[in-house]
C-alpha cells in the first residue's frame, strides 16, 4: 500500500514538472487534457458507477462557464468568486434536473437531459445582450499576468481535487450504494437503499464538477462560447470515458489524455474528429466493453495464467 502511494506521488510530481520543459503549445494540450479529465471522470461518476446516462453534462459545464463569465464582466465580480458562483449554480441546476428526471431513469433520463442541453444552447445563442451569442463572451483571466504555466497548475490542483472526491466517494459506503443501484435497483431498494437519493447525489456532484471545469476553462480561454455546452463536447466526453474504460477510476483519465493528444493530430479534418471518436467508442463498446483499462487487465490476466502454467512449482 505504501509502495502504491509512493508510486502515485512520484507520478503526480513527474506530471507537475512536465510542462516546465515544454513549449506553450504542448502546455496548452496538457491544460485542455486536464479539463477533459475532470469532465470525463465526473461523467463516469454518474454513468459508470450508477448506470445513469446523461447527455446534459456539457450543459452544466456551460452553466458554470457562462455564470462565472457574466458575473465577472457584467457585475464586476472577482473571477475566482465567479468560478465559485458558477460551480454553485451548476450544482443547483444539477440537483433540480436530477430531482425531476432521475425518478424516471433509463432512456427517459437521457432524452430529458438531451432536451435540457438543447434548450440551454438555444438560450445562449439568442440572448445576445447577455451571452454575446455565437460571437462568444470575452471574460477576464484568473491570474494578473496570463501564463500557461499558472493555468496548468490551477487545472492540476482542480483535477486532483475532483479525482480525490470521486475516489473517496466510490471507495466509501456511498460507492457500494452506487454499485448496488447500478446492478439491480430493485434489490438495492429492498435492502434499504434510497435509490432516488443515491441517483440525485451522484447527478448533483457530477454536475458540480462539470460546472467547476467549465468555469475554469472559460477563464483560461478568455472566451466563453456555445461550443462549451454543445452536444459535440458531450459526445467527445462520452467517447473519452467509454474508450478509456467506463466504470473504472483510471479509465476516464487515460481516455481523456490519450484522445485529446490524438485529436491534435487529426484536427485538420475539422469536426470529423468527433465522428471518428464516436465510431471508435462504438467499436470499443461492442468488442471491449471495459475500454483500454479492460484490454490491459485482460492481457495481464492471460500473461499471469501463462506464467502460472509454465511455472515448475505448478507442474510439480
């Protein structure tokens, strides 16, 4: 256990030092990767651990981004206070939407959150005086002097916070309730688990994390646009989670970082890269449901079985 902690600490330290030797372009890729890690990991908390598929996750990131940006530009709020307010507003919307929709579950939840995302997108595009529509809302930065390094460490701290909260939740009694609801909600309810409360909690926490990620991302870009809460963004996050490994802790991390790096190499094909990721996600879901993490675990198990069969101790 101590060895694992040392390895984890060494990995975090190495990653924290990585941008010091890189140029601004590669630093930008790392920052965007951290944004997607927060998005994918928080969506996985809902879909991977409770089995509730929401298509409104990017919308909550947009709520956080626009709320923070509007408060900073229109009301003169300190950007950091705007980030906190945007996160709280995304949390509130997540709680209300979850409370209204999660009693239905299944396909009804997916359709309702899809409609919520579409409505939000229409409002953003049409409320030009407030959101600046498709032109985007220019917002101030979080630091006095704009620096990729500064934003990298801001995103790194936020990402570690999000991952830490998710890890504590899924490895506590709440995580057992998540799994119980995912596997058989009727059996879970018969054992005293409040299914609706568990779902609403997961949905609310997931929405709060998306709001935080969106608020930070908007202030990093210095521009909040309808692209943040778009369905393209939602499907990209979904693809990252499924390809990395839905329902695993490290899967969304691997999927987000690897697909963001890959997207930089195929960005010349425009929006077709989203279609490409969608096709890859469908292929993985069909032939490797546990994603890259599942492929690695299967290969490791086969290797261990092969070693056990050829071991002299086993042969004797």
